[in-house]
C-alpha cells in the first residue's frame, strides 16, 4: 500500500512539474543592442525599452537616456510604466547605457569628452534613426555619470532637453564655467544627500551660483534628499527629475487648500492648464475633476468660506450640471451634505432637488431633503 501511495505522489509531482514547464514564459524587459563605436573603439551594449503599444501605434515618444544602465535601467522602466498608469507623464522610450567597473571611472571621468562624442554622434543618432522618437530627450546620471551629464550640458546645451543629476561628482571645477555662460536653453535638476561630504559641497556651490546668476533659458531645481545616502540618491533623483520635467502633464489637482492659496489659487490653476495645453496638447480649460479637487480641498479643511467662494467662481450651476451629466452625482451629494453641516439648508435642498430629478425614488435623498426642510421650518420665526 505504501509503495502505491509513493508511486501516486511521484506521478503527481512529475505531472505538476510538466505543467509548470509548459506554462513558463520568458520574463524580459527591453532588448539589448550592440553598437560598434568608432569613437570609443569598442562595442557598446545598449538596453532599450519600448512602450507596450509601440508596435501597434504610429506615435512618437520622448526618450530617457540612463547612464549606468546596469544599475538604473530596470528602475527607469518601472517608473515609465507607473507614471503612465497614473497619467503623470507620457510614455517614453528608455535607453540604458551600461558602464563596466572599474573602466567606468575612466570613461566617465578623464575620458568624458570621447564618451560625450559617442553619445552625441553615434548613440543618439542611432536611437533617432531606428525608433520613432519625439524631439524631447532626458539625460540621467548618478555620481560620475552625473558629472558626465553636467559636462554634456555645458558643452552641448541643446543636445538634451533635461539633465537630471544625482550626487554629481566631480564637478567642482566645471561649475566655474557657468560664470562665463549667459544663455543655457535647457532644464537642470540636481540632488544631493546632506551626508555626502565633497559631493554636497559641489551641489551647494552649484545652487549658490545659479541662485545669484541669471542664465537665460535655464530652468533649474535643486532637491535635498535628507534621508538618503550616496548609494541611494540615484533612485529618488530620477523619479523627481522626470516628474519635474513633465510637471505640466498631470491633470491639475489640489490636495491642500492652503498650498493652493499660497501658489496663487485659481489664477495659478488657469496658468497651469494653459501651460499644460501648450506643452502637451491638452484642453486649456480646467477639467471637471480639477474643479472637484479645488472645491474638495476647502471641504477637507472645513473652510466654508472658500468652499462657497471657489464653487461660485467656478460657475456653480455649470459645475453641478457637469457633475450630474458626468455620473459624478456623489460629489453633488457631498456638496449638499457640506451645506447642511454649515447650516446653509436652502442651498442643500436645492441640490437635493437636482439629485432627485435623476433619482426620484431614492429613499436616502428624500429622507435628507425632508430632514433639511423640517430643520428650516423649526428655525423660521
């Protein structure tokens, strides 16, 4: 009997193994390309990730070039997918440029001129000629890679639209070249951890010069990564650098009333949507969802004055109609409840009537309306 049970178990195990083998598929991200570089006199392996719908579309895409691809390529791909899911950036192609240790330090350091020429005259043309690229490119590097990014920006400022640097080193001497620069038509995002001694001094010097000297065309931002260390700065810097460059891609949204007021309130919201339309082709008008988040921020702050002021400024009647026709009646219900909470019962009843036109048999709405009317009767002299 024991032998029979053992044979059954063994057969079952092999059956499971066979099924598992049949269901195995390759788990790969991107494709490796080999470029024969005359500039570097060697073959370079390049990792390339294309958005999921690339082969089924005719769209063109921005390109993110990532130095030290062996470390950051997969992370960059993950960011691309996550950003697209949450509609924070457009989809983009990711190009990972591998650099082998210890040769990396020579190629990105003393040999940086040749490496920059490889990128400018061989790699970038190869990507543009092989794939459907949009005229929008970002260049990221960490440590020695960030130093190469900085020197690329100084020598060829229009080669990339955005330069993202994490813990750039060494750049102390290169920073002095900015004293002779009056125009730099590009974007620069750099970051550092307070625990990085020499690296921090360089970042602080760069921040100081850019703060004191106006350079036409240069848009720059400096992020201090207080909880990071040298080995980890590349990851948050890449995340925030991409978000910073595509900051107008996301639909306008408000989560904090005071921050909204401090940044300019509705004037800022209108400027944002116009810039969003200019940069990415979206509508220049505030979307219905944007309006909801603006008004919702006042409700979350229990600020009835701003709730009413903002709702009226955004054309109350038009906004309510849009919510009702856009299947966002729950928002109108929340508005009504907020009116009740602040003893503005007549306005609440008006909104309940709007809701009941669409849902005449809703017991909950009928109950809330009746409750508001009875309260009005009680407080009437």
